[in-house]
């Protein structure tokens, strides 16, 4: 059981420009347990920076939903511009494989 690194994205604004230097936030929609590790609260926000091309940068990992109890948890993912304006939002699960997990919509 391991945290899954997040890569890619190629996020864009409404005009098709890269979401340069923006960021993503990941937040569980409900509390969960990680067997052998502990509790993961729904209020915990993980922030992932985007580079000049709108792709995830740095080594940021997310606990995959299939290792969480209950297994039907989801992440609310929001993309923000460099100015902090929300530009995209979805709810999805992050699986254990593939790793790293490519963000594509």
C-alpha cells in the first residue's frame, strides 16, 4: 500500500491557454481509514502546483481510494488559476494503478 504520485493534467483556462502556475486541490468527500496507518479526514486539502504548461509539478502523492475504508470514497478536485480563481471542478476516484497516476479529464 502506497501513496500514488500525481502527474500530468495539461489544464487549460476557458480560452484554451495553459493554466500556467495555477494549482489543484484534492479533498476527500468523506472521512476514511487507511489500514495500518490511521485516519484520513475529509477536511484535509492536498495542494498540487501546476507548471507553465498546466501540468502537475513536484512530487505530490494522494492515497488511492481502493486502499481506503470505506472504498467508495472520492476526491473533490478543483483547478485554480495562478490568481486563485476556480476554473474547473470534478469528483473522482484515484486508483492504486497506474502509478504515477496521470491526471487527464
